[in-house]
C-alpha cells in the first residue's frame, strides 16, 4: 500500500512541529518521493543524524508503505 504525500508531511511535522516540509512524488506511484525538510532540530547535527531523525518520524514505514524517500535536510 502506497503512502500519500500529506501523510508523510504530517508524520514529519508531528515529530518536528517547526519543520518546513516539501514533498515531491517522483514517479507518480505513491512509492517514490523526495522530501526537503528544514528544522531547527537539525542544527549542529550531521547529515546522517538529520536523516535518522526523519526516518524515526516515519515510524518504520520506510521499506514498507514507503519504498523510497530522497532526503534533503537542513537547519534554517
């Protein structure tokens, strides 16, 4: 079952309320997305740590409901 971009955005914003989130469906199939996430939570964290925070926000849906997510993360 594919995820909707609004669901991805909601999960990220629930974990990081200040986040500015932009989601793009790369293939039109609901399985391949690109996300840009800007949050103060990322300040001082490595890119790997930033991505781990986003994956944690998705609560285990990566690899299941969500097949692929290209991430771009940064602090404001």
